């Protein structure tokens, strides 16, 4: 009787321990999910109106309005026509004098209150100036001058159609190769974009603390993206828990690194504009939020790979111990770390390429360039991402191994149980 009881306990123990480990992970994720929900409620931005910054205002103080236009005529000629920027029908008025030449473009206005008319754009050729061609679709900035007359100017090229085609091709390729999982991944991207636009940016504009906002936003994105793309399972849950822990680590490292190096972010024009025109937004906090959100993609990539490796190895070799499954998964993880660190650093270097090009012709010593705010930001961003990436691998692997091979489910004694019974 006692032998039978012991035998039954031997089979029930690993299952019980495995179920306990699963319940612990699910419990932790549930608690974290509830904390994130509370964070969303606490940090939800107020509906207070924020004045539009001066560079983005029209003459009435409202938001800038653009209209569609197509270039129908292009030549080089005398500037100074009173028709420049004005809507008209027929031919533009001749210039008052011919003292200087510029590029003249007649543009059909295709939207807005003056649709069906034309306007004349006079552009002096030079660096940064558009070089328009007949047939090009552009966006026209529509404003009102002090006299109340409508004034048009070149805003940008119209990219709606080509961008739509590129996005559609991207979605088709992802779905064709990854099937339903690819479709779910795209839905996760939509959710992530919605979180950034609907919560992260408004909360930062509302003056909410950057680190909690970024952590809450990142957690919501991770829950949605991982479970949508990879399904609800212990494998996905182990990757999610590892990624959440690595994200918190990245937040701590980002804060310490920015404080230690005294990065200001003011070397970037966008940050300078934010400090000038949206003064209640903390630039250092904005920098921190960017570090945290920017690390999510690469962390997610690594952790889901580690979780999958651990579960697959445990499934393929039923007799492998937890130590063996962990060691096998870590071999995969080390290769992944090496390749992903290259990806991380080169991606940031590529983004800073124009800046590096300018520094290369400035004649400044390399040491001065590297410790300058602009380059130091990319170095710190790469280092923080790399550290969080490297530490997420053993952490996620350990969680996944614990769920894939619960304590007691595969021990040397269990693996050699046949020989004991035979004896």
C-alpha cells in the first residue's frame, strides 16, 4: 500500500509542481496587467486644450491646412508676380520688374475652397528648395494674410498613394508568408500605434511623468502584440514576463545613464522645438520614453525566440533535465544576442549617419565628436538596449524552462527508472 502511494506521488508531484509554476507565472502577469490598467486610469491625459505651437499655426492661430495640387507648367523666369501664391483663373499677372530669376510653377488647386483654380509658386533655386516638375502631385499650404486674402505656398510632396502602396505590399507579403500569425502581428502593430497616438503622446503633452507613462504604454503594447501574434499559451506568457522584466530594467538603465552622462537631447532640432514651444514637456523625460519604447521591438524578438527554443528542446528530448534544456536554449540565445546587438547598433548608427557625415568634415577630434550630446545619445541608447537585450535572454530562458520542464518532471532518477524497475 505504501509502495503504491509512493508511486502515485511520483507521477502526481511533477504535474502538481508544473501546474504551480504555471499558476505563479499567470498570477504575476495578471497582477501586472491589473497594475497596468490602474496606471492607464491614473495617467490618462486630461482633455485640456493645448495651444498650437507657433511654427505649426496658420495666420489665424489655428492648425495648418494643406490642399492637394498638381504642377501643370514649369519654367525659369522673372519673379515678382502679384499672382504668386494667389488663386487665379487664366494667366498669372506679369512681374513688375525682371531684376531676378526664379523657378516658376503653375499649380492646379484640387481641393479646398479654391478647388478648380490655379496658383503660381515662385521658388528661388538653392539648397533645400524643391525642384518641381510638371505632373508632380504636391501639398499646398493654405493660409490667410493680414488683409484676409488666401495665400498658397509649397508644403511638401504628396506621398499618399505611394505610401499606401508600400504599406499594402508590406501587409500582403507578411500575411502571405506568415498566414494568420502574420495577420495577427499586423493587428498588434495597429494596437501599438493606437497606444502611442491615443495614450502615450497625449499623456506626455499633458505633463504626466515620462517613465511611468512609457512603462504603462510599453506594457499595454507587449500584452497586445505578444498574445495577438503568438497566441495565448505558457510559451507566450514566459516570453511576455521576460520582456516586461527587461523593459523595467531598460527603464532603470536609461534613467541612470542619462543622469550619469547628463544628456540633454537639445542637440536634436525636434527636441529644441519641443522645449521652445511646449515648455511644460520635460525633454529628459521625452528622451527616456524614447529609450524605453525603442527597446521593445528588439526585446520582444529575443524573448519570444528564447521561449520557443526552450519549449521545443523540452518537447524533443523528454529525458533532458532542466539544466540541459537551459544550456541548449542559451546556445541559441548567445547567437541571437550577437546578431541582434549588431542590428541594434547599426540601426542607430544608420539613423545618425547625416550627423556623423557633418562631424567627419568638421575637423573636430574623434573624442570630442563621441562625447558630444548628439552622438552620446546614440551610444547610450545602443548600450542600454544591448544590456537589456543580453540580460533578457537568461531571464526569459529560465522562466520558459521552468514552465516547459517543471521541477521534478525530468530528473536523472526518472530518466533511468526503467533500470531500477528491472533490477
